[in-house]
C-alpha cells in the first residue's frame, strides 16, 4: 500500500505540478460554460414550459462530452510516453512494483483530473436549482453515465500512451480512437442494415444516450466497464512486451 | 550472491546475449567489460528482472529472477545506463519517492538524509534535478540505487559522459559504497575496470570471452610482463646492446623525447627478471639511466589481444572461465 500511495502521489504531482492540466481545465470550463449559456438561452427562447431535462440538460451534457473528448488525449498522452522518453520507466520496472500497481496509479491519476472537471460542471444544474427547484433524480443517471464514459475513454488513452514514447503521437491516436468510438454510428444511412445492430452496440454514443435520458441500464454499464477492462488488459500486455521487445 | 547459468537473450532473430555463465561472491566488485553492443546492458536488465532471459537462468541471493522477480528487485540497486530521473522533482522528493517504492523499512526521511549525505548531495536537496550538472545527476542516480541498502548494486556505465574530476569522484563514491554490497558494474573504458574492480568479465558479441582477476589476466596473457627503460643514449646502439642480453627477447622503442631520452619496452623470457642485466649494460656503456621498472600492460592491449585470440580460435567464448 505504501508503494501504491507513493506511485499515486508521484503521478498526481506530475499531473497537477505541471501547467498543462490547468490550461486544459481552463479551456474545458470556458467551453462547457459557453455551451451552458447557449443551451440555456435556447431553452428559454424555444422550450420554456417544456421538460427542462429533455430540452436543456440532455443537450448540454452531449455538448460537454464533445469537450471531454478533445481534452482526454491531452491528459492521458504523457502517462507512459513521457516516462518511456525520459527512461524513468526503467526505474519503475526494476523497483519491487507490480505492473498493475503502476497502471492503476497512472489510470487513477488521470481519472482524478476528470473528477475535478466534471464535478465542476455540476455548478450549472445547481445554479438553476437555486432559482427554481426541479427533479434532480435524472441528473444522477447522467453523471453516472459521464463517469463511466470518461473511465473507458481515459483507459483507451492510457493504453495508447503505453505504446509510444512520443506524446503527440499518443494524443493524436487517442483523439482519433475516442472520437470514432463516440461517432461510430452517427450516419446510419451509410451502414448496411445487417451491420447497424453491431455498430450501434459498439458505439459509445448509443450507450451513453440512455443515461442522458435518465435511464440506467445494466447493459450500458457493462459496455463501459468492459471497454475499461479490455484496455487495462491490453495496457498490461503492452507493459509486458518489454520481455520480448527488449525495449522500454 | 549473483549466479548466471547459460544466460541467453534474443531480440527477435538477433541473439544479444549467448549462453553467459558466471558467479559473483558476496562483497566482490566485478566489472563487466566489452565494446558497445556486446550485451552488457542486456545482461544487467536480466539480472534486475527488467525482462526475463530467453533461455538459461540467473539468481540473486538464491532467488530465481524469473520465479521471484520482485524478491530480486528488493535486493538490487540499479543505476541504468540512461539515469532514470524526473527532471521536475527536487532531489529530496525524488529520493523519497524511490525510498517509498522500495519500501524502506525505517524512516524514509532518515534514509533520504543519510543517502544524500553519503553521496554528497545534501546542499542540493531542494534543487530540481533538471537543473543539476551531469556529475550531480549521476550522484542522484547512484543515491537512488543505494537508498534501500541493497545487497547487490548493479551499475550500468556509471562514469560515462562525466568530466575527469567527476569520474574520480564517482569512482571514490562507488568504492565507498561498495563496502555494504556486492557490485557489478559495466564499462567500455578499460582503465575504469582496473581501477575499480578486482575481477573482470569480458564480453564480446554477447559471449563471455574471458573471466579473471585483472592481474591474473595480464599475467596469463604476457607471462613475465615487460620492462620499461628510460635512458639517454644513441638509439641504434642502445637497441643492439639490450637485444644482445640473455633474458631479453624483444626490444621496442616507444618514444624519443626532444631532450633525447628514449623510452624502451623490453620483452623478456617468462620468469626471468632482466632488470639487473639491463641496468648493468646501460651503466657499463656510460649511458644515463633515467628510469627502469616493470611496464604495466594496459588493459586496452590485453582486451584487444583477448578478442583477437578468441577470433583466431574460431570459437569465441570457448576460452570462458
């Protein structure tokens, strides 16, 4: 446990001790604030008297996911790439640490950034609630969905970072991967009918959409957790590849 | 303390280390010597459990590297060839981190203070590692390797890239710290080994081509060694006179200084000491004798010769142990 806490502390320090995460956070909050402002305006202009959940929050959180997708690669790109590039990964691999401890510390540190960022978006529903109380129960489902989604996407980013020592390559591939996963089924007309079922099963949007309607389905929870687990498994294999590649 | 049996490592089709066997006793300081690309780093990475051997086995203090990698890593201090430092951490923060992941039993801050003291880093404690000079970075690397008081210290090219003064400091530091541990260090610089190590393992193309003490290796290769004579006299006469002596088999002029002093290497028959007869001859001719003594065979010559012998034999590695 001491070992793990030391690792986690080091990861948190290198994330929050560097300026990047603050710039990323500032841009994230500025963009999500802008979306909140415009979505709220649209709701007031066109949807007043309609369900606030359907006409405001559902839109807002879909917009926020778009911002999250652009931010994730910037947070995860360095976790392995930087250590491979500096050679410090060799320090971790030759210390009495389990690979899974190294991975868990890196994953949780990245995730903590999104706890802070997504946590701060709770300000928007809270402000409206202060003005006019409404039913909050559906929003809990939205946040559960958001954290599951981010958990899976961060796992993808961490895995891709473990494949390269160049941070920008890790960032670009992560962005491509998470954006594709989110948009996989965006154009249903372009997909043959017999494949549509499979593709929407794989698409993150289709699994997040029920949460954004306030519906918690075990199948969607399982989807995000399986992606997270699969990526964790692949990252472990990628770490083990030093055994036969002979490189960091 | 360290045992390797038929250690082999393949990178794809390339065999980087080929059937290397050796054993190192507790408290020894052993040098791993070989040109770049001869497999030194690969051997060290297998010993540290960074990766497993393709074939063969190695063990440290009776623990097999493959079966108990974490048990091994607990007992090892390792300075990688590229020193693994986080540039934006302070020296103290970095060493505390290393102490914690190594589960230093006693107080972490005491271990950090003690290690900084013994490695001469105390004044640099709060400096960011990225802002340190190369020599200090190397010290931090060594401090990192010894902070948990390991039984075995594995140092990959500990003095590479340092200036001469820093090299002397790092060597002294290694010798001072060696008291507690068994040390295996690698280098491609020959004087390094003769200064720091008592025993040398020589590698070429992934194979162990020789293993011995530095002195015995010299004796084995050259028999009686050479005598160095520095004197003032006419070159041709001197060579003729010395060559005529009984015990002398070969006379080679190494250098002629501007002031006319000749440096001459005299090879003698095994077992014979030609110094008294050389001195007698020189003085008898009335030449000025400036210096006479044993010529230390440089490890460079030795190394080249061993590799040539191995190649001529056609079976590199055949002469191992």
